[in-house]
C-alpha cells in the first residue's frame, strides 16, 4: 500500500496504538502483591499484548520474565482486565490485530533495575537526521505486517510529521527490523500492526 494511503487511513481512524485507559490506570504501586513486597521480592517483566480487531486484549505473553511468577501473572492479569484500545487499523483501512509491548516494573522501594534496550516499550530507534532537517524530531511510525511476518506498509498517524522523515523512518525500519509472525489465541496466523518511535538527531 502506498505510504500516503496508509497515512490517510490511520489519520481517518484516529488510530494510535496506545491504550485508551492507560493514563487512567494500568499498573501502580497498590497492585504490588503484598506478600512479595513484605519479602522484598520484585522484578521487571516485559509484556506483549495481542489486541483483537475490536480493541480488546485477546492474549498476554511475557516476553521477558521478571523472574517472579507471581509478578508475571499479575502483570498479565491486569493487562487483560484494564487495557482497552481503539481498534487497530490495517493497511487497507480495516480493523486488524495489533501488538502492544511494555515493561512492567514492580520493585521494592529503593530498588533499581538495569534494562536492556530491547526491553523498552515497543521499540525506539535513534538516527542521524537528513541534511534538510534543522532540528531534532521524533516520528511515531505504524508498521503493518502480514500473517507470514512480511511488511505490508508503514506510515504514521501524526499529520504534522515531515514527509521526508516518515519516508526515512520507514526505510530504516524495513532495513533493520525483521517482523515476526504472530498468532491469535486460537493459534491462527494473524495480520497485525505495531508502532515504533524513531528519533532523528541533529548534531
């Protein structure tokens, strides 16, 4: 699908692959399992939520374990219970599956954890800005992937983003990122979308 068409479809839908409920409450300290807190046990889990075309989470997977099964379970349980999304939109402009990934931090007061780059939310890439760009900028791209793990399209829902930056961002994603096939709860291959944040740096 041409880039401009995908952008138009995303803008028309108001689609941003972020929970409509996240700012209200996803996880907070009151969710910390009391026994784990008393025992001084904690961890950082990376969770992947498969979003159904209705915008409701269909499945929760732990991508990187916290090392604590109690915390892993509560993170997924609350993700399924609380998160709601606008229906993800495919490259054809129709509702499709979406992939949303976040790290969930549950650590006793005073603890810190070293996080690997791949454990950040979805994925973020830093690039040198093209010569025509005079100041640093960020572009949130939305990538559409077919049921075999192949790119279908790339664009953004941010109509204020510079067209050359969108094109640079999408070209870079296609070069460095190999999408993985995903399956729904029934085990069937799915077409899906997910977002990546590209930061262009001016030196």
